[in-house]
C-alpha cells in the first residue's frame, strides 16, 4: 500500500470515502423496530397521575442515578457499609433509595456489585424491592457500562463479546446487532435494564486517550450503521440503551475524566463527522443519550461543557435533531464537568440545559440538596422537574418495570447467561474481526511442523472483566491448545532493560516470537523490545491488543495483527488466525497514519490482508 500525502481535512474526507467503498455498514441507515414501543396516551396519563402523588423530594430523587457499594441491597460487607457511609452517608442500597429516592443505580465491579450472575440478580431484586417499598412506589433503572471489549463491568461467566472497534473491523451490522442482543438478554436476566452503550463517537484522532477502540471507527456513516444496529439489538432484548457521548468525543487529545477537552470542529465538520451516529441512533429509537464533558465552541461559544450547555442539549439535540427521549449526563465526578463550576451548581446547570438524569455525582447530598433548593427558590420550576421525571418514568414503563414487582426470576440465569451457544457466537464474531496488517513472505499462518516452538512476550495491562489472565498467558495457552509449544513471558507495557534482556534470551532457539503491543508511543520501551527481538533474526509477529496504530511505530516485524482488545475472546481469535485455524477477515475501521508524518496514511480504512 503506497503512502499518500493529504491535509488534515482531506484525511477526514478520505476516511469517509474509503470506508464507504469497502464497508457494507456505510450504506444508508434504516431505522429498525424495537420491542420498546412508544407509550399510548392512557399509559402516559397514568404516569402523570403517579407524579402528582410524589413529594418534591421524590421527584428530585428520580433525576439521580447513583453508585452504591456492596453485593447486597440490604446486607453488604462491612467494608462496603463503611465506604457507603463515607461517600454517600447511607449504609446500603436500600437506605440510599429510602433516603434520596434515587431513580436509578449504576453497577461497577470495583463497587462489588457484579460478583456473579446470581448475586447480581439478587442485588437487582433487592433494589427493586426497596424502590417499591417507598410511600409512592417506583421501580428503578439499573444500569452499567457493558460496552464489551475494554469496558465491561460484568465478567465471566457472562458472555464477553468483541468491543466496538473490533465489530467495526468486521463490517457486519448483523454481528453488531447479534452481539448487542446477546449482551442485552444476559443483562436483562440479571436485572440490569439499561446499558450505557453503544459508543457513538467517531474516533478520527489516533491520540484520543479515552475513546479509541470504544468507537466503531473513523468513518461517520460506518459508525452510524453500527450504532443503529446495536441500538436495535439491545432494545429488541428489552434493554434500554444510551448512545454516547453527545455531541461527539472522537477528536480530542484529552481525557474528560481528568481534564476539559475542546473539540475544534467547525459547525459544518460537526454535522459531517460527529452528528451522523447520533442521528442514526435517534432514527433507530434509542431510549437515552449521554452527554459529554467537552467544549465545542462551534456549537456553544460560552465554552461551557456540553453537559451544562443549553444551546447543545436543548438547541442541538432536542430541537435540531428532534430527540425527545431521556438525556443523561456522563458521570458528574469527572473533572471535565467540575472545572468551571462547583459540585452544587453542576446538577442545577445540567437540568437547566435540558438534561433529565444526573449520573453519579461525587457528593449526592450536595447535589440532591442543590437541586431541591433550586426548585424551592424558583430557579428551576417544578414543571421543569416533572418534565424530566415523566421521561424517566416513561422509559421505566416501556421496559415493563411497572408490571408485577420488577424482579427477575433466578431460575432463568443458567439457561441465559454465558450459555454455550452465546459463547460460541462470541467466538465466531471475534474471528471475523481480527485484522492482518503485515505478512511479509507469507509468514502467517504459522506451520506447526516448522514453527512449532514459540515465545509470547509483551504487554500485560490491567485486566478488564473479560480476561482470565495476562494476554501473553492467554495467547500462549491458546496457541498451545492449537498444537504449538508456546511459552509466555510478560514484559509489561513499559518493559525495563532487564525484561528486554530476558525476552531476547528467551527468543534463542525459538522458531517465532509473538509480541503483544499496547498503545506504542514514540518514547515507549515497547519499541526497544521489538527492535531487540527483531535483531535476533527470529521472525517477530506483533499483535496490537488495544489501538491498531502500533504498527506505525514498529519496524522489522514480519507480520502484524490488530486484535482491538486484550479480552480473552479477541486474544483467542487472534491465536486461531496465527495458527491458520481461521482466515483473517477484519479490515481497518480507522486509518493508520505514519508516525513520522501524520498527514500521510500508512494503511487506510479498509486495509486488511488475507491468506
């Protein structure tokens, strides 16, 4: 593939053109029906009567979605009780609901909410029981971030599926829809009724530190097709979705968890690059949209973060795009939304901007009382609060939470979560995502007779929920099961001189060395590791286990693949490609630019070798 010189603007245009030429997912987006049908007028009237019976405190509580520590709604471990008291001022999830009347709870693995399917289902049932025990009974939205790939809060034995960019590499909307359906069915069985997915950002910036492989790719129309497919898949499984992060977090070099990024797109560029996936999500019936803590001067010159911007939330999202569903903030503990205003003003300004749900404020007491005070003072009208509460209750009604007791049956878990059929489908989908970028002299697939003895070295990033161990170990184990003799040697994401020396020593006598790389930068010692290994004369194969841009900074490798994640399902799929058990079918959903000249494309969208 020859390099070609293009400007930044031309690169973005070429991205779209190239993807449209090679990807079936770049076809026009067509809305698909979902099981979450709009409400009939009489059902909406019933919800209005319910709101009329609520106290102001309960109405305000419905606007909040909050974290809580513990595996049980009423009897968490003592350490989790202590954490709840320190951070929230309550002991348990049930006490959180009775005190603050929160409309939703978000699950995290680090909060000990997601140990195993049965525990998750019992926690969900306990939370719903507490919601229905209030003076005015209201069920809760129970949510999590189960994007799959590198972001997964629920681990094994649940089915872990390829993430967004991997699915983008498959070019298959059918696979994207089926992955979402499987994920949705399993989440629903555990009582999780809302997933903060899919990611609708268009990742046109290789230096993006927070989105990257969480995006389906760099072409707006291809991403739009995948987003619509996943919205359909989740919602046909009875799960609410949240397309994120509006108005688009794909072209930033800052992480909004720690800073306030600025997107410098013009109004025209925003319409061409960032808007299409959100338009597609709305056309597909997306039930909620999550805002981003980013500044977009072309949409709001005040330089308020989008979460707090009325011109963006109300003006662009609601009025221009015609969206009237639930709007939820990204987490309010992130620095991107806290830099300009205090924690007491952020939730008030978000509501005034047009947001409905306030996600995970750092201090619930401060945020809840600030909104209550704003209503009592007249800064926010009670009618404005009731407008958001109605949208939230409509979503709960559409999910069927007002039918029966909102509890999930425990007997269905083993027949639904992590089934053999789901796991097999996940493997088949993953096999269609692995992308072969380089294959000099047809090194791959490896020959078990001539290239039997392998060394697997490389990165061992912190394990997401979809891993059973360091990716080097998983890869070596998978290759051994496929008939090779593979030894694992973890050298980390920043290998030391001693680790590099050990890897070189380990390469002696081996037929091939496989290196798992992780976001290789200009100064990364992973480059030194690869250089040292190629200098041994032993053929080197690299597998990028996060962003696919690593190959631009590596030289001398005989073959290179992109796996898009270090979760087991994607690492094992890469092993099967290396071993020749399946053919590589994935293509790049993003361009890989030259490291020495980012205006030149090394491998364009659609690049992918076969054998």
